C-alpha cells in the first residue's frame, strides 16, 4: 500500500479527533478521489505514491482554478475556502520548483533535443523531455510558457 495514502488516512483520523472540519473535509475529498482513481478503468488497482501525487496535484489544481473563478465572481469567502484546501493539499505534495529551476530544466531539454530556434515545431519534443522531470513539482502552464519563451514561439 502507498505510504502517502496511509499518511493521508492517519491525518484524517487526527483531524477528525481534533474536530478540524476544513482538514477533515479536504482529506476525505482527496481520499475519495484516490479511491475513484483506483477503481477507474477495467481493473481495480492499488495506486503507487507517484500515482497518489498525481491525484493530489490534480485536486490542488482544481482548487486553484476554483479560487480564481470565485474571485472573478466576487465570492471572496468561497475563494478563501478553496485556497485553504489547496494549502492543505500542498502539505502532501513535493516541493515546487522555482522559476530558475524550471528555466534550467527547459534549457537542458532544448539543448538535448536540438530544438533551439525551431519554434512551435519543437515544443512536443521538449515537453516530452521536461514533463517527466517536473511531474508534480511544477505547474504545467508555467512550464509550457517557459518552453514557448525559449523556443521563440
């Protein structure tokens, strides 16, 4: 069984005992999403820690997007709740890469694929090299923007 999933379950129990409604609700939601991912498809399977991080990343992204939508809809109380949930999920995610680290990874990928100056034609090759290195540790939008910038697109 996944160590991260065990940690989430243990933290859920602790949050329930502490009567922390926000943390309890957030952890229940993410454990439900993990269970849904396990039973999706033809065969049920046990998720690895990497798979659980993928689910956590997806859920955190949903929270960020919902907070932005609530801000745009002038609903600051709901946006704050989404941000609080996102902060709880961030505790279980690997440390996020900074802009400098993303730039260095993209630069190395552009050089290794020979895509310098290729414009959008080289984007797929560069993203194919970069994505496994940044999975769960960087926002896809930021990575894609850096790749476009370096390819001159």
